[in-house]
C-alpha cells in the first residue's frame, strides 16, 4: 500500500466526520440563507477547525457565493472545498541547506516526539542524508533508551549521556560528532516541560546558544510534535510553545486515530505555522512529509 492509500485510510474518520455532515447539510438546504451558514459553521467546529477558522471559512464562502451569484447550496459545495483546500495550504520543504543542518524537536511527553524523531531520521536517510541523533531529553531515562532503539533500527549514529546530564552538553557533543562524521543533519530530542515554562525557556535558550556558537549560520528547523487525537488541546499546546520557541513546522501524529483532522486547518490559519510531517499509523514509514494536495484529495475525493 502506497502512502497516499495509507493517507486516505488514515483520514477516514476525519473524512466521514467532515464530509458526511457537509453532504447532509448541503442536501438539506435548497437555498443558501443565514440558517445554512450557521449550520455550516457548527459542522466545521465539530470537525475541530475551531471557532476562528470555522468562522473564517464560512465568511469566505459567503463572499464567494455573493461574488459568483450562486443561489443553490449544491453549487456552493465545490466553492467550500476550494476554500478548505486553500486554507490547508502546503507544508513546504525542511530547510536543510547547510552541512550539517539542525532539527530541534520539541513537544510535551506522550505526543510521540521520540518516535517521530526516529521516523524523520529514517525518511531523511532514505533521501540520502547522513543523520546523527542527539538524546538531549535527559529528564527521562526512557526517552534516551527509546531514541537509542530508533537509532539502531534506522542505522544512524546517536550521541547520549546519562539521565540528568546537561542537555546543552549533549548537544555540544552531538555537534562535534556531526562535524567529525560529515553528517548532513543533526536531530535533537528535547525534554517536554510545558508545565514548567521557565525550565523549558532556559533549557531551549541554552541549547540554542550552543548551536549558534558551534554552528553559526546553520540551517535550523524547530519542529513541534502534536497529537492530533487531542484536537483543540493540540492547538493550545502549539500556542504555548510558540511563546517560548521559534517554531518553523508542526509534526502532527496519530491522524488515523481521530475524527479531528480539521486541526490541520486550525493550526495553519490561527498560527501561520505549516504542518511539515503527518503520521497516519504506527509503522516506521507511516510518518511522511505533509503534502497539501494529497491531504485535500484524501479528504474530499
């Protein structure tokens, strides 16, 4: 099964939640009126687009319907899908222009952060990149062990220290190793301490200072891992992390386990942060770079 088929299958719950209700809504109205728009907003909110994004999409549809002088609900459906597709946008490529480039991965515990790192490393290796992992989540011994398992599985190098070690010291060692090994990409795992924002700020700032000093001018991505199953809570997490980190992309996991895939649109619209990877299964290859066109096709075809 190719990834697009996995994507379609993984988005089935979301597709049924959104498209089933949209189809019912459009077939229930002969004409477009305020009641129709109110019901449409409610449908979009239940798909976890959130109130601001649902209101934005509905307002855009109002404007397009008026501009195109559309009278029937059936005619407006294609316009709605076009607006949703535009709102999703595309993920864009990772910025990996320098050698080495750095990917800093952040996120609370339990969202699949360490697993996502292992899967991203595998994806990059298959693209011909030499990858080094830095186990800088020294707050939990289990995180170090889990990342080590992924490193062995992927066949990539890992730099680690013991539990409780200084994360910035791990990153320093990892940068030295990446240079020595002529690696293309260094991926850094970090501790998920959103509940203690000061510790998170201090730790990320220290790690970033080491990166700036040792790899001045390097290409750097800061990817936030979110669990799609949590819906609007994922958006809240993204807003909190955005206060303490310059997030360049989102990794959205477990889309296959939820009917709340509309959170992709909410994140893009409300935060302006692109989703760069999505996960639709447990397999090592079930996390792939986000492609907006494929997402829309899987959702709406």
